[in-house]
């Protein structure tokens, strides 16, 4: 339930007791908000009118006050819940929020994320090993936690195109290792000198191809 200034949550037991003591059969809950009070009165068997100008309050009142359990068909309710579950399927939502252009861009974005993670890990390993005696244990725990996020976090990552799996981490690590073995730290630094130096998805999987491309002269622009 939503908590806000003026909430009657703590007053519900008091109001419920007053309702019982008065012997009332009807109740009017003005500014019903989350319908806490209205629900308590309805559970006592009263005929309740809930009023509020907020849209969310209207929806709560429709669900918790206006509808009686006896009026709900169990089969229809099950079908409605199943339909809602299908509508909230992560793959269906992803298909709805991603355009064809974004889908086409996704492989490149995933490749760049893998490279960035690989470079960050490489720099941390280079610096951290000399500063912290237990660096290996610390970084192992951090990296394990990084790829074991909750389903909700993973879903958000996929919407943003940042689905960081262990495969992605290994992919970035292999690229960085391949570059450093062939061209050293100076070769790795070429990543950030200009936009054209960013590797393509194919080059992330073959760092030698990336280094070979950087050795070629720039193609003259028509401009």
C-alpha cells in the first residue's frame, strides 16, 4: 500500500472499534486514498461508499470495496490472471519496447559493454594486485555477485541492452587479453583515442583483426 502524509493506517483499529461500538450498517469514507478504512468497514459487513479524486484510489476502491467476492467467477478470474501473466512476459515486453533499429544495434552495444567490462577488470587487476594482499578473493566475490543479479534487475538490463552474463564478461576478458598479448598496454589504449577505433562485434571475438584494422590508413572522406 502507498504511504503518504495523512494516511489513516494507524487509525484503522480505532475506527474499526468505533464502527463495532456504534452498530452502524453504512459508512462513508471521504478521501479514501488506499481504501484501508473502507476495507475494514466492508469486512465488518457494512455498506461502504468510498470517495477520492485520485485515480489510484478509484482503482483500489473498484478492486477492494465495490466488488464482492461472491460476484467474482473463479474461472474468469483465473483466465484474467493468466492473460495478465502472459502480457507481463519479459520477452513480450522486450518486443514491445524495442524498435527494429534498437534490435539491430543490440549486438554492437553488447560487444562494447563486454569490452568496457574487460578493460575495467584488467585495470583493477593491474592496480589492485599490488595494493591489496587479498585482492584475488575480493575481486572473485565481486565478479560473482555482478553476474548473479535478481530476475528484476536482469530484466531492466535487457531492456537497456546491458545484459551482463558470465559469457559477456569472459568475452571482454578474452579480447583485452588478446590485445595486451599482441600490442601491450599501448595497443589497448588505442580503444579510446577516437570513435573509429571501437571494435565491431566480430573484432571483439578476434582481437587480432581489430589491431590489423587500426594499422590501415584512414579512408578519405567524401566531405
